[in-house]
């Protein structure tokens, strides 16, 4: 059985967009709706899909009160606790845009690149002590919300609409340079206008099927595509 670890933020966890601001915990799409569940359903029983999504997770950025959301800090123990792993999907970046982190918006690949290095530096987490393959997924776009505004404003308002568009090209370049696979989630998923950034229900279905197709392609060509 091949193990796939899906590492990401609220769009991996499956947050349901909310029309209004609230301090209540996020609602979550159910089984067979979240794209990670759709992925698992679409693959054969020879695969095991581990959902590792955390709302608010970043790549490498944090503030003291939310240190647990820093993706690089938790990645290594996560890899080792779920080993042996055959494939890691990385879908992060939207939360890096929060102004509080003062991230380098001109180089959106900076954080995800460091996560790739952590995985590639951990052959012990892979099946047969071989580094897992990596599928880098650039995040969906952001739209101006019709309802909840706080997420949008925390990322700079209209400016974040422009900046999030840079992820796809930047991530594709990093994937090529570091020997990873790549998929642009924005080709399959769209943000719910309620808050402007969480996947719609139909988008989860489309994205899950697209990732499943990519996974099958990756393992079908595994013998011809050595891990670098």
C-alpha cells in the first residue's frame, strides 16, 4: 500500500466559507466531499491518504501567539510519525500573505522551497528509506468577498488578489528546479465568494479528481522517473 501525506492549510482541512465574521470554529466539509477524501475515493485500495490540514498554517512564517501554525516547524515530526511515505502533497502559501508576517511577496516560493528541502533531507521518512516523491500544488486564487471581510483585509485587501496569482508560476519553477511534480489548484478550484478564499464544494470534487489523476500518473511513471 502506498501512503500519501497531504500537508496544507484550511483548504486541505476542508473549511466551509462563512458569510460573516465569527470566533466560532470553522465548519468542515464532510467525508467524500473534501478534496483529500475525493482523492482517496478515486484511488484504489492500494493507496492510503493522510489528511494533514491545519487552518491558518503557513510555510515558514509565524508570530509568537500562533507558532503552532508554522509549517516548517511541524513538517519533520509529521513526516516521521506517518512513515513510510511514498508521496507528499504540499498545498500552502495563502496564509503567507497575511500582513502580520511581513513575508517577501516578490518571492512567494521562498517558504515552500524550504519545506521541499526538509522532505528531501529526510530519506528516513520514505518507503525503503528513499525520499518520498513530492507533488507541489499552488493555491487557488483569492476574490473580493461578498460576505466575510476579515480574512481578505488581513492579507492586504485587493493587493492579495494580485499577489496570489504569482504562486502558480513561482511554484512551477521551484518544482522543476527541485525535481518535484506540480499542479495548479486554480485550474480546478475556485474560492467561495462568501469569504473569497476557501474552496467551494464543487471545487473540492474537481480538485480531488485532478489530484487523483496526477497521482496515478506519478506512480505509473515511477520506474521511469527516479527521485532526485
